[in-house]
C-alpha cells in the first residue's frame, strides 16, 4: 500500500480540514449556512427580491416614527376615503387616516408577532425531534404520542378559546399557535434527526466521550439547519396570514392601534365606494407572504438535495457543451487527416490524450485535473491505474462511463470503444453503453445497493431493464449470477436486504449487479479497499476468474501495488493528472523506469521480499501538487530525489529503453544504467538540484548539473 505522507492534523475537528483539491472544509454548521446563502438564496431572483422586500419592510417599520408623514390616529376630514394624493401617497381610510402611515406602523407588530410563532413552533419542534432521536425508543414513543394528540386538536377552536379567556393578547396567541404548529414540525424533522444520529461520525463522537447534548448541538443540529430554516420561512408566512385573519374577524390589536388584518376588514366595508382602499394593505400583505414563501422555496429547492453528486441542469448544459466541443474537434481532426487514431479492434478500449477539467472546462479555461492520458485495454486483459490519491485515477476511470462528478467534464481527447468516441457521446446515448457494454464496481459496495429493496428485487429489476427478460427468467438469471460470483446460498441472499449481508458479500452482490447487462468492460474503482485482507483476496480471485471465463476486460483503479501484481496484465502509473509510466505489469514491477514507480515500490511492504525487507520502508516526501500548482516541467520534480536542471522543462512520455512501455522521465535510461534506488532515508527532493515547488510557467534558469546519482548516495 502506498503510505500516507501527510497525516491529518490532530486538531482537525477544531480547525477544519481540507478537501482533495486543497480547499478548506468548513465545519458542518458553517458549511450549511454557506450552501444556503451562496447557492440557493442568491441563486434565486425571487428569493433575492423577497429578501430585499422583507429587509426594506423591517427597516421602514422600525424607523417609522422618524419619517412617517402622519401619526396613525391623525384624521384628515377633508380627504376621507381618498385615493393616492400628494399629501396621502396611498390614500386615506373612512376616518381620513393616512394608509401609508398605518401600514408601516402596523408592520413591526405583524412581523414581530409572526416571529414569535416561528421561534416557538420551529424551536420546540426541533428540540423535541432532537430529543426523541437521541434519547431512545421510549422517549420517542412518548413524544410522538403527545404530538399526535396535539395534531388532532382543532387549532382554530383553541385559539378562539384562548382569546375568549385572556383577551386579544396577540403575542400570547401567536405563541400558542407556535406550540400547536410545533407538532407538525416535529414530524418533519424527526426522521432527519434519527438519520443523523445513526451516522458514523456520531458514533465516533460517542466514543470520544461526547454526551447526548453535545452530540445534538455539535453534530445533529448543523445537519438539520437546512430543514429548520425552510420550515421557519414557511411558518413565518403562515403566522402572518393567521394573524391577519384573526384581526379581520375582530381579534386583532385594540382600536385604534393599526393592524393589516383590521385595515383589510375596514377596506372590505367600502369595497364598492372606495375600492382602492383594499389595494395598499392587501398588496403589502401579499408581497410579504410571497417573499417568505419565495425564500422558503429557494432554501428547500437545493440543487440535487437528495443526490448532491448528480449534476445540476447547469452542469448538464456545461457537459453537453464540452461533449459538443470534443466532437467538433474530432470532426476537424478527421477532415484534416490529423485524427491520428483508429477505432481499434472490437472490444478494445483505446484512450487517447484524454483531458478532464472542472468548471469552465468546456471553454478551456477551467482547472485541468487529468491531461494527455492514453492507454489501451485489450479484451480479456486487466489494466491497473495506480498512483496516490489525487493523481487523477478515478477521474480517468469515471470518464470512461461519462459519470464524472458534478462540475467536471472531459475536455479533450478520445475514448474509443467499439467504433465510437465516448468522450464525444452525449449523455443520453451513454445510457445505452452503461451497464450493457461498460459497467462499474465502486469502492463502497453499499453505494450500489438500495437499502429499501432486497438483493433479489434489485438484481431482477436490473436484469429485466438491461436484457428485457421476463420476471421469472430474470429471477433465475439473478440466482445464476450470484452463484457465478461465488455465493453458495444464493436463494437466501436473494431474499435479504443489503444491511443484512457482510461487506464482502455486498461486494460480490455488487459485482453480480455489474454483470447483469453482460458488459464487455468492467471499471473497478478500488473494489477491495474497503474489505479485509481475506475478502480482498476472494474478490480479486473472483475478478480474475470472470476475466478468464467471459473474456471481459477490466480497468482496475487502485493504490495497492499488491493488487496490481495480483491481477493486472498492464499497468499505467499516474502522477498529478498524467501517466508517468506504463507497460506490462511484470516489466514495470521488476524493472521500473520512472522514479515515482520506483518510490512506490520502495514504499510498499508487499514489494519487498522477506529476506530483503529493509529496516525502514521508503517514503515520498511532500504531497501530490494541486492541479492549479502543476509545474511547467516534470510534475514529480518537487519530490524527486533525482531531479536535475533538465527536469524543469516539459517531459514527454517516450518509449522505454527496456520492454514495450513508455516512461515520462528525462533520466530514465541514465538512472537505469546506473542501477538507481529510491533511498529510504529522508533525502530532500532534488538532491542533485534544489527544486523548490515549481509554480511558475517560466522557471528560473537552473545551474548546469551533469552528475549522475550514485546508487548509494547516503
Ligand atoms: S528525474 Fe527529473 S524527469 Fe525524472 S522523475 Fe525525477 S524530476 Fe521528473
């Protein structure tokens, strides 16, 4: 296994961590707020307009005494029931009172008391949900029964009864309304809170000694932020409408204190002789309710909230543009005779100069994650893509299926498969390729299995969809597939749910699922990483047998050189987004030409024979550079023990002097002649030439350095 060279900071939980791309990962609560503000509210014109309206209304109502032209009780008997005039911009009511002044004077009370409903309702509902989710079944049952009783009560009758008992105490009435609404909010939030309580990081927090309250506040509440905020926005709008309704039927603030509902009630009595009077108050109430709803809708309409890894509509448009650009480039190349590749034999996968990039990748301006990757996979063979995390292996593999994550697209090159360039194939056409011609096994088998359905249902449904079989025929085929992947008790496993089987069994089922459409190529993204050693060996042996029996080919993504040695016929070593060495597995493992391959082997305990096991395994100092920091010259230079001045220039992938492989190193032959070794001791990168991380596209001229690395410099 390739060692991790950069251990996580001990205080990662406190300080935050970093993503694979090097961006800081905010804490859950902060991340939730960032998502809310950046992607949803500000991305929705309606929500932005609503926010502006609410902010203006709050500011205007709070500062009303400073700027209102009239007091709410001032009467102008010369302008009773008038429309808009220079003196009264929104007209007057039946007593000659200024409508504009009364609307804004009433706004603060309406908004404030609606907030009481929000705070009581959402606060109580959230607290009850977190308590029920964290305190065990008996507490949950008790709280659920109480909330069910609350939901069965006639809310309107209770509100009217309260008003009858205590008078029109609006804050109290709105608080009781909040209590009644909390039962519904509890039901909405409970399921999510229980799901969060079952997460592994909550178990880890328990192991760390965090109590129920700490877990609820630190780990559950941030995860509920989205739902809570959405509920709050909707309850705010409902509270305003109910309050206006109460005032309309005479249970609002006492006269002459203005309220929106009371003003609408007054206007309704003059709907024939002064219809305008209804307009200003009604419009303000409607706009305020619409604003709250727009904000709630925007917060609730998270792009792919259920599946954040799936591309949004904008991502799909971007990807379609990138596909069209690649197709156009391929057509141009064909017309000019520069295509330089043929479609290859049927069943052979030929990847040529593949590039993958992010964001504006379709226009060529995004950061590139993979550049110039080429390889072939013959039928019945296994190609290993190997390298550290962040080297572009998974991006390369997923691009074969058109399954790159949201915001990432293939930006150039060709993926030639059965006469078709998959890099230039629209997503809808890729659907006929996925599953039927090329299938995927992921690192985490549970990702391929839906916990809601039995293994049998999922296998049968997939077989029927991909192969058009009838139900009983598909069931028999599912049984046969499970036996083929080495499951002895196939009949019983068909009836089980994914959570009832072990990880190794789940991976076998995932392999069976991948084989449902009889694919000719299997993309296996670290299929054994999550399994223990014994099961790893079983799954590798299964894949080997499948390749032999079916003639299927496999692209195996792995960082484990043991897996490469075990199953791969060919290997492509990737570093910082491109291939640094490829060729036959035996040749590369026995006689590596690139220092990075050499370093990986030196760091792998499996690659060292017991009798020659060094006292200390080698390490590779430093980290894989971020794509935006790739140097103009050799991308491995900042970590390479053999770096020299020639390494500051771009390095092409050239035929290796030994065997039939290719290698991207200016000193490959020179070092091979000298019999190079990757030193286990902490040797600074570029021991021939101090190579600081090269981030400039035009490196400084380096001093001439011609000496050759001695085998044992240390
Ligand atoms: S010797 Fe130079 S070209 Fe070769 S891997 Fe090291 S830095 Fe890169």
